[in-house]
């Protein structure tokens, strides 16, 4: 018995030593890739365990993973995530150098799983002249004229969703329903597909599988997330091709031009014809851009309006003052694009939601040459991930950074005017998000409809915990009960509102 125990103990010690040695060799393997022609040191950090790196830590800890490493190693540190080494970068000046160095210091770089699933013809994967040409083609999809065309349909889809939510006797899962809303908006409004409800549900579930596996380890095994993502992509391609072939690809006879119409016309104007494969990849990319991030931001918007009733009341007051809201109803003909973008307080609310709850953590680049950040070298060939959310959280220009305070963006305070790269929910540089105007328009219309026609309350005792992977969202969704238009939920009596201290309402910590 004693001999057996001794053998087991020796085996355990051997395994521990083997693990320690392999981890040290793994660390040395990446440290040796430093540019020896540069005198600056490599960034501090840990590469985790062989092959898997720190991916498990990241998946479990979420945003706490980056916060703990940043506290330990500084604003520029190295790690190993999703099957590859990378250097994570935080801070306005550091991020500015990365984003403004496109095509000179850095080039776009996505995780292999993301790159493969989006496809080689996607705008996200394009570089150089190809990227510039494709971006020019896509830009018309999000022009002012295009947004005017989409606006009535977006409003209709949002109104239909809110009516369904209000007719449900049970509380709804806002995050899940926001995903459905965003998907319907992308498919029926942005792309103009005529899809039956049953097929829409199938496409939605398939796309959810696609999204759930777009950031995963690129291990192509039968039951791996990567293989699930590929299967979902192939199924989506078939459904999209069917919808494209059944869709009249012309604006003639329609009451508005959808994004696919505009995309095809823009491509012709620029002397190119899109193949079916390019159309399928462009379609998935448009849905991808409008789906997860919009659902995340919509959920965050509703959560903050629930947390801060005075913000909701101030939105209603702005709508009443502008003649948009009268006797609890939206006035006919008042919700034009120019009117929507002129609502100053609404703009502040949307900006604050996107500052505090930026849906996307950041973006990936590859160093084209060795360069310096914060006194360390970024070696040529290394992946660089610039952090949007961490930059917002650590920026010195925002006062009381953890508080939800829309007035920080008012003309009187203008906290975001001190530096453009302190606030970048849509990225920056030549790869800034093309769809940012559409995204903010969607959120503004949703906020207007919520403030003017919806009554809602939290259906749980406490607000759920928020996680950040793959996008910001509540752990178990956000359970909310919506009421009909005759309900007085969310209304704050004027005498009670006057007694509530401003700092308690607008300066409350999230």
C-alpha cells in the first residue's frame, strides 16, 4: 500500500513538474519572437498553457480577465487567446496609433474562426485597394438617402415587436426578444427578404448557432464549435441564395429601396458585378453587423431606462416639447429623419448607453512592422487587439466613469470633445463601422417608441449580472413585463419627480 501511494505521489509530482516546464517553454517560445533589432522589451504578460493559452481563463472571467491583466501588466500586455498569441492595447493614444496606422503599421486581422465563417469576400477580411473599393460600394447602403428609405420600415418592425411584448401576459426575456427584433430588422427591412414566419424562425435559430461559434478555437472536429459554425454558415448560404433568387432585385414596384438593391446598384456604378457567392457573404456580413451588437445595445438601453426613471421622463419631456408626443401618443408625420437626429437629449442617452455598455470589446490587427507603444515593442507579425470598452472605462476625460449620466454629452459639458479616441464605440480610422448611423437610428427609434407608447417594469427583484463575451448582455436575459398603452407604468407624478434629487437619478452608479 505504501509503495502504491509513493508511486502515485511520484507520478503526481512528475506531472506537475512536466506542466511547469512545458508552460515555461511555451512562454519562452513566444518571448523569442521579439524583434532583436529593437532595443525595447516585449510587453509583459502570460501566454498561459501550451496550445490553449489563456482562452479558458478569458471565457470564465469575461471582462474581469482583461481588467486583472491590465492592472498587473499595464495598458499593453501579451496573452494567448483563441489559438493565437496577441498583444492587447488600451488607452486613447495607444488605440489611436493602431487605428490610424492601418496599411502602414498594421493590417486587419480576425481570429481564424471568424475570418473563415465570414468568408474571403467579406468587407471585414478585405485589405488595401480591395477594402477601399468594397467600402465605397457598401457606403451607399448607409447613406442619408438610404436611411430615409429604411426609416418607416424600421419603425414598423419596432412597433410590431412592442405590441407583441405588451400582449404577452408573462414577462419577456428582453435580450432574446431584442435578438429576434434585430434579426427581423436585418432580414425584412435591410435586405428586403420575403420570408415566411416558419422559415424566419429557422433562419434565426441557424444564425444564432453561427454567432455562438464565430469566436471559437479553430479545431475542425465533428462536435467542435468551429464545425458547428461551418455547418450553420452553409445552411445560411442555402437559405440566403433561395431568398435572393425569389426576391425582385429591383426597387421598381417597391415602396422603398432595401440595402441589397442599393448594394447591387452601387456595385454596378463602380464597374463591378457581384457574384452569388459575394452576395451571400455580403448578406451574412450585413446581418452579422446588425444582429448581435444591436440586440446588445437595445437590451442595455431598456435596462438603463428601467434603472433611471428620470432619464425616461426627461426623454418624454423632450418629445412633448418638440411636439412629437401629445397626450401620450406619437403625432402623425412628426418622426422624420431630420427630426430624430435633432433630438439632443435622446442623442446624449444613446451615446451614454454605448459608452458604458459598448457591445463590441475591440478589434484585431496584425503588425506589419515593429513599432512602439507605452515603451514596449510590438513585434512584426504579432496580432494586436485594441480595446474599446477598456479605453472607455479608463479614460480620464469622463468624470465618475461608472455612473450612467447622459448629460456628460450635453453641449454644456461635452466630456467627449477632449479627444476623439477616448470615445469610440464604432471604432475609428478607415475601418470605422460603416453601419453606425443605421445602428444609432435604430436605437433612437426604439427609445422614442419606448418613451412614448410603452409601459414596462422589471419582473425580477434585482437587475441581472452583465457579462461581456461575446457581446455585452445580461446573464439570464432581462425579464421585463410590458403593458398596454392604457397602463400608467413608468409614469412619475410631477410632484414626486420634483422631490427626487437630481444626483440620485442621473448620478446613480450602474
